């Protein structure tokens, strides 16, 4: 895992250094806000059926609840209206309660699962700034290397049965697209950004659904932003 992070950070640095026309303007930002997941984000086992011994259980899975995201970001001026953007963030979605029901008897609850989903995206991309002034507007797109971390606790009703590992961490490659606006003040720049994040576009397993979340964040940047 550590070697993957080092590789990504070196790649981000190479992208910046390899740009032919480089400006000195850059800024460092912090942001936080709401994260709204797709309905399949908490499908931990990529199936709604659990088969074990002589039992088949149905996961009564509901969509994950909205969570939050926090992150840090670097902007580096590349061209007149283009900026390189890179950073790392955490999207955390609160506990989901998933009953496992006996397929042969819908009144028989075999177990209760509680899950928590965390996504850590490492991001690199480009931002296009439409205008300069007190308020500026932009669009952005980035490629993300995502750590998807699921923790699962199980409370059995009568008898226990084997389940996949209770904690699972996988890596996937995804992308994000978004729009935003900046308010350029004397000392800082305040930003509002809406973004759609697909977190497992590359690397997912055969039965693994596409997972996404929408983020709406407020941020502050220190340094040159236009």
C-alpha cells in the first residue's frame, strides 16, 4: 500500500514538472462538505445472497445514508486559464444496518450486519477557470486512486455461519468531474464545488457494481488562485 502511494505522489510531481509553460502561482486548500452515495455503495459482498452450509440468506440492503467528505488540495497554475489540481480526501458514510433473512423462511432473521464505508481518493487532474475577478467559475476533471474500506460487524440470531472477512480494503481507479466557483478575497479564496465521483471505474471484479458519490463542498485556499 505504501509503495502505491509513493508511486502516485511521484506521478503527480512528474505531471507538474513536465508541463512546458509553468507559472509560479499556486495555492493550498482545505475543504469539507456533504457526500451523497449511490444506492450500491454499501453492497459489501457484491451480491444480495449469502450461501453458507445448508442456508441461503438474503441481504435486505438499503441505500447507504449520506455522509461527509474532507480533504486537502493543491492548485498549480499551468497556463492562462488551466490549473493542475491534486490532493487527497476522505469520504465517510455512516453505519448501515443490513438484516440477513433466511431465503426459505422470510420471518427467520439469521443475523444483523452493521457496515461502515470509507473511501480515500488520491486525486490528480486539471481545472479550467472561465474568468478572473471577484467571483470566478471553473470546471474540473481528475483521475483518482481510491482506497475502499468496509468494516462489517455481525450479530447472529441462533447459529453462526461463515461470512467473508469482516474488514475489507480494496484499491480501485476512478474519476471525477465537477463545477465550482471561487470568491477571491484579499487574504484567502473561498470556494463552492459540486462534483460527481466514480470510484471503481477500473479494476472492479466481475459482479462488482459501479460505485459513485456526489459531493458538495465548501473550501478555502491560501495563495494565488487567479
